[in-house]
């Protein structure tokens, strides 16, 4: 405003003052939104846009994840924990076994476990620890990622009835469990006795066989597959840490920063 009379400058500034104030407010608002978005992303509570099997898009946020605790799923802890884990799983899936942490025979190459001299840290045992320590909640959702896991998943439901989920899970996710699911049992309901016998060291085998033979969980597989599809999942394993999505057998080292930020 060089060369402009002082009175004119004063009048112009008076007229511009409300506009400048408004611009300051708007700028502060957007800066605040940006900062909050960054914080949410660090904590894993931001929105995640995914694609469902029918080609439609779905936005998965923390409200969606918390809503899983209201459904008929295997779940631990409550939806108000700072960290919520979701695993989309098929007990017959080789990459689910790798992520499960109890099948070193399957964990080769880039997936070789740290405990075997590799660099891959399976995420599910770390999630289990946080759940058992009361620091996290977790839900599991079935999806037929490999195709032979129906009886195995129903066995996990039945083990949960005995409060023996993790014992049965960790045994079933071993290499022997993988071979049992894929080479012997597959989805054959008449093989319930073989699953019960395999898990007899950690569950009441008779009760497990009775549970499997009753058919009480037959329709639940379809229900969970539909839930997985609404989350935009089309394969296994799939994970969410709060609303941050990890498709595939990610290492725990890839997820840890999101978990640590949420636990602060």
C-alpha cells in the first residue's frame, strides 16, 4: 500500500479485518483437521476404503470394527480397548499358518521366523499376548481362503465353548494341523473323530466330537464369510489393527508402530 494516504489505508484495513479474521479461522480449522487426521492415522483410527467381492467400495472405520463385538464371532476383550485386532482366517490356509506362528515348516524364504534365524515375526502370537494381558481386544472371522478349513474352524468354535480356544488354535495351526486339514479331514463332516483325537491333549475330545456332529455351527461359516466380505476381504489372512488394514501375512514388525501409537 505504498503511496496510499494513511486515512485510506486505515479505512481499507478496517474493511478487510473481518475477512482476514474469517480466513484465519478457516485456516486454523483446516490445519486442525489435518493434524487430527495425522494423529488418527498414527493411532490406526482413520478410515480405510476397501473393495468388496461384488466390486462395491466400503469405508471401514473404528465404528465398523467395534461393531464386530456385537456379532456372533469368536472374540476376546471388549470393544473399548485402545487396540482392537481383527483376523480373517482359514485354518487350512498356508499363509494363515505362517502368520499364526506355530508352523515353521511352512514359514520359509521371506517368511522364515525370527526364532528360526529369519526376519519374519508372526503377528498372531503377539496379538494373543496383548489380549491375554488385557491390553487389546480381538475378533476372528472365518473366510474360505484356501478351501479346506470348514471343519477346523468349527472345531475352534467348539473349543471356545470349552474356553480352550487358544490351546486348540495353536495346535491346529501347527504343520501337523495343516496336513490334517488339507490331506485328511478337508471339509468332511465324517472326520470329526480325527479332529477331536488330534486336539485331545488340549480339549475334552468327546465333547468336541459331539459339538462337531451336532451341526450347531454349520450356518455360522456362511454368516462369517458374509461379514468378511462386508469388510472388503477376499482372501486370507487379513488383519485390522483398529481401522488400519493389513492384507496378507504381514510381519508383526509392520504392525507394531500402529499398535504402539494406539497404546499411548
